């Protein structure tokens, strides 16, 4: 696997104060991402893989846009029907536990702060021929007030260039700019928008190839993309959880009429570390698990 310029840190080494934790925080601030080796153990990995099949079969509860598998459908066929399940942590304790994984909390508190909340999980299931996603910044989709947004991308299968691993533009988060966006007709990618007019070229990008059980955490302003899975007969699954500082309000949706935008605060969140300064507001159950539509490569708009 390609390792040039990609820094990998043992996930277990940054759970407590020390030089490894300080170096992890420094590299994350500098590069905008950090690769975590061995985030999951073998049993945890097997449980999440098994649960991903059950989710795609509709065995974990209702998923909007999903459909019942035909009789005799194999696990591979069930996985092939789905590109992405949004909010799997609402379907299963296995996915919910991954949101609070102890080794994940070590890096989250090192890079975001002592008080951390999660607002989203996504199970990406990229079978052969399925599209990737064009250059984008997660902060475009999940706006925070303090730039603390971070995505934790956990490989459930080996992620390689051939099967559609993540690509990053190192340091592209540092300007703190949300770049322009547009629709596209590139059949390598799904329906999501494409960021453009940024001062980087595709040649500046690095592939983040990961063995199953490892992960990459990246800043919400970091430009990243993925390409289609071109490996015959393969499936590349990844669980992606999104986090931010619990001190910051989350204006993810417009506020109710009569509420100032400055007070907009999406409260379908899970506090995973420390305390919630806004616990007095309570939480809401707003998001519903659903699948992301796609074509066999490209976008069925």
C-alpha cells in the first residue's frame, strides 16, 4: 500500500497525555488529517461487517429508500443494492457503540477538545462499479460555528486506490475557506456537488489506503474525494462518523420561525466525550435512517 507522506499513528497511543498525543494534535492541525492504525480489533471489525449486511437487508429496522431483498439474495447482492446508509447508529447498538469507541475518543479529545458531540453517521458500501464523491468539504454540508467539525472514516474492508479509497489535499483546511461549488456530470461521482476554484491540483492529492480496522480523521474544511471501485467482485465498506465541539451551536437546519439564526442549534446529537454545556436544551430525535440514491456510476438526478 502507498504510504508516501501519510503519517500513521497507533490509535491506542494517544488516549492519554504524552508525546504521541501532542504529536497527533500537531500533525492534525498541520495536515488536516491523521491516519489511525488499528482503531478496531478483529471482533469489533467482524461485528460491524456483519451488521452492515443486516442493515442492507433491512433487518435492523426501517430505512427510507431501501427495499426488501428478493428471495435467495446473497449477502454480496444485498450490499450491492446500497451505496450509503445515513444514520446507522440509530439502527443498531453495534453502530452506536462505534460512535463512542474508546480509541476514537482518544483522538477526538486530542484534536477537538474535551467536550465532543456527534451528529451523524454514514455507512458507505461501495461495490464494484459504484461511484465515488467529487472534491468537497464536509463543512459545506454540516456548518459549525467554530470550525471544529471532524470526520472519522473507519475502513471495514481494506481501502485501496483500486477499490475507491479516500484521497486528500493536505493542508487545504488551513485557509478556513469554503470554496465555490457546482453540479457536475462526471460519471465517476455520485449526485453530491463538486467544489472548485481552489488553489490545488489533482496531482497534489494523496490516496489514503487503509487496512481494515484502521481509520483516518480529517478536518471539516479539508478537501477530499473518492473514486469508483474498479476491483472486480469487491466491496469497500467504510463507517464515517462526524463530530464537533460540544461548546459550539450547530446551525445544521434553519431555526423555527421567530428564532434568530445566531441561536440555531440542531439538537439530534450524541455527547461522546466530556459534558454538554447545552444539556439544558435537551435532545431531539429528528434524523431518520435512509439510503443515498445512485446509479451504476454517475448520478441519477
